[in-house]
C-alpha cells in the first residue's frame, strides 16, 4: 500500500481548541536515583473547518508537557470529510491492538463515546455519532485508531470520481 502524501495545514488562521486527553507520570531510573517527568497527550481541532490533530509532549512539569503536546498537534492537523452533523458511513479504524468503530447517528443522538474517542470527535465538530472502542484501552492507541477511522471517511464526489461514475449513480 502506497503512503499518501498530505498537504500540511497552516494552524494560524484556524480557531483551534485544545483538549488534554491524558497526562502520565514517567520515571527514568538512573545511577543517582529516579528522574521524574510528565507526558501529555493532547488533541486540537477546529469544529467549523472539520480539522483535527493530536500530539504528545514530555517535560519536567505538566504545563510544559501540555504546551509541547499542543505544538506537536498543530504540526499534525488533518482535514476530515463528514456530513453536516455525522459521519457518512460506518468505519473501523485500527492502530496497534486498539480499534474504534464509528457509526452514523440520526439528528439529536449526540456523541455516544467515551474518553479519548470523545475528545477527538468533539474536536473535529461531529455532533451525532455512535462509537465503540474495541481492543486496547490505551489512550494513545485509541486516539490514533480514531484518527485512522476519520481519515478513512471519503466524500461522495471523491468516491464517484475514483469509480468513474457520476455522484447520482453511487
């Protein structure tokens, strides 16, 4: 499978909202004792533009780790194809041993998701969706699996063009 080249999205004109998904205290054992630091997983997104990204940061203090995570997430922004308020079709995203299933939902359902999946879905601006997290419950794997699922969503016109059909014939 060929790697897809994605154009980098400039974060400056966007109205990005950030959300911390998890903070983990990590220690490195060295000769003189233990070195304590913090790792942060952050999701940023613009709900109006349907753009979302995630990043990790690691530092000696929590605020510095979050700041590094936000900067990393801004470098990893992706445009997501969705309908007005929900996903166009059922999709399963996988990363490592984690998998996330996203299903379209009717208007008024809300976001039925937990933890890391909810953070990504709300950051991208989807207001009606059903989700199920399968396999690993590690926040890093769940966020990456959710991003994989969102990247698999295709616009109706793009699919029609790939199949050499008109959008009405799909």
